[in-house]
C-alpha cells in the first residue's frame, strides 16, 4: 500500500511542480550572485541525506498515526462489521492522503532550497509561496556554528548557522534560529565541516572581518596600533602650537 501511495505521490508531484513553476512563478533555477570576471561561483543544495532525514521523521510520525487509525478501524469493525465496512474507504483515505501530501511538502522543501557562494558572499534561498532569500557578505560574518545531532550524524549531514556582526536570532519551528537580517541557515549538507573551513578562510581574507586577522595583511597588532597621524600632520600641529605660543607671548608683553 505504501509503495502505491509513493508512486501516486511521485506522479502528483511532477504535476504540482509544473503548476507551481508555470502559474505561481516558483523559481526552478538557483539564484544568481554578482561576481567579478573570473570569480568562481558555486551553487549547491542540501544533500540527499537531508531528504532521507526529513522522510525518516515523516514516516515515524505517520506510522504512529496510521497504526492509531488502523487500530480504531479494527475496533469498529470488530464491534459492527457493517459500520466497519462503510468506514473502510474513510480509513484508507486517512492513511493514504496524508502520506501523499507530506511527500509533496518534503520534496518541495528540498527542491526549492538553494545555496550560492562566491569569493565574497553567500546567498541562501528557500520557500515556495513565500520565497525567503538572504545574502551575507563574508566581511560581515562574525561566527559560523556547526550543528549535528545523532540522527543527522547517521544520515551524514549537518547544519551551518552563519551569524553576522550584531545579528540576533529567533527560534523557528524546527528548533533552529534564523533571522532574515543577521543569520543564515545552511541545513542538511554533507560537507559541513569543510564548508565551514572554506567560509572562515574567505572571511580571513577580508581586512574588515574583525577577527584579529589583520596582521596577515600587513596591519599592526592591537599592541602596536597603527598611527592615524602622518609626518605632515605632526609638522602642521607643531607650527600651529608655535604660532599660538608666540601670540600668547605678545599679548602678555
């Protein structure tokens, strides 16, 4: 029964996706990101393990619900076979329809999630009817956190939360935090540690990263802060001081 439900869901999904793209203008291509000539732009999406991860939670919940519906139907059928027979189509619909709808929702979530990264910035887009897109420049990144639970570890995926300076976060329905202005969530990727290191490496290449890496680019350390006064500035200040001292002596005389 589940195999037939999944085949029906796949068939329906192709039709639903076509309608969303054509009539609701849901983008079926990844977002673009401005780049300089010769600059490499990388486009990727969540790993297949993320799709399996979402389906695992779905089937776990559905299994409990389906067993409850099946047990209720069997109890009714045992009490009154006529009523049980009448309710059979209802029980089947209650088991199959949620499976199909959830299959559509999971695949739509997966297929509409995109990540684009250049040498200077990162763009994240997700959503179907309400499309959420956030762009983060590496210069503004303050922290990159890797999150991986036991089940994510089993499916070989992890999440990266990219926070910018001054960024707060708000809880979401999935227990994660994401604020449109200050936080970007890269979820369900297989190479999370590698991607984190690459982001941090590009962050360090920016002189305004604010992580104390400026010495690598020729700046002095915090113990010897760079002077804002040049030799010309100091000479001009001495002239002004001498002129003021000469005026003061004339007034006293």
